C-alpha cells in the first residue's frame, strides 16, 4: 500500500461492495420466509439464511466503521441521548435475562447508532469471553458500567487481545467519540462526553 490510509480505505470499499450481493441474499431469503407451504425443513433453513445475512451485515458495519476511524474519515453526527437508553439497548439486543440494567443515566453527545452497538458489543464480549450467564449494566450519569469482567475477558473487552471484532471496534468508536474506557477490578467503565446542548436531540428515539 502506498500510505498508511490506503488499507483502511480498501477495507471500507470492500465493505461497501460486499453489501450488494449480501442485500440480494437477504432479500430473497426474506421473500422465501414469507411463502407458505415450504416443504420439510425449508422454513428453518431459510430462517437461518436470513439471520446469518443480518449478522454479516452487522459485521460489515463494524469493519467499515473501524476502517473509517483508522483512515481519519469518521465524521459522526453527534446526537443527544441518555446513557440509560444506551444501556437498555444492550438488554434489548442480548435479552433481559442476560443483561440486568439499572441507573438513571444522563444525556451525552454521541453517534447514537455507533454508541448503541459499542455498548452492546462490550456487554456481549463480557458474557461470551467471561463464560457468564448474566452481567450488570449500569447508567451512572454520563458513565456506563459493565460488570463483572472476568480475568479471561478483561484483555478482550479492552481491545488489548484482538479476539472479538465487536469489542475491538467498540473501543475505537467510543474513543473516536471523545469517550474513554477504563477497567477497574471487575468493572468496565465507559465515560462518554456530556451533552453540550448543541447536538441534535434524539427526539422519538
């Protein structure tokens, strides 16, 4: 590559181009899933194809975001949103039985979609790599706390051990948004920039 930004740009281009065939697969899978009278295990197989297509789309989103950040092309639109909503998004995505949410929270200025994905990804990483059935996610003012973080999960959830794409991109995204990540004991603290009143309000979100 000619310079340090060429590879991230190439990755971003690949993510963009991969979306066309992926959209075709997902579209036809969704069409088939709505048909009645499919024989045998066909409905289940179609459901699996549709779910896997959605998962691939999410992975491309993560990879594309990382490429934009690394190439200096990430220019987020900041929106005012409450940390309690970001914490709740993790429970909505991963299941209330796996994520215990608490705390009043406070407004912060972030890219809401990137922040929701980041909090959910770090929560999922804590569950997966910690071998846990449930974690606690607390909104404490402009800070979100996730615990417990086990010894095995600690280097992965902080992005030091690159074994989880979602967690690695989450660390990049939160720092790019002006936030910080700190592990203290078994608690992961995500500090987000407080609302300035200048960001677009997340009305109706």
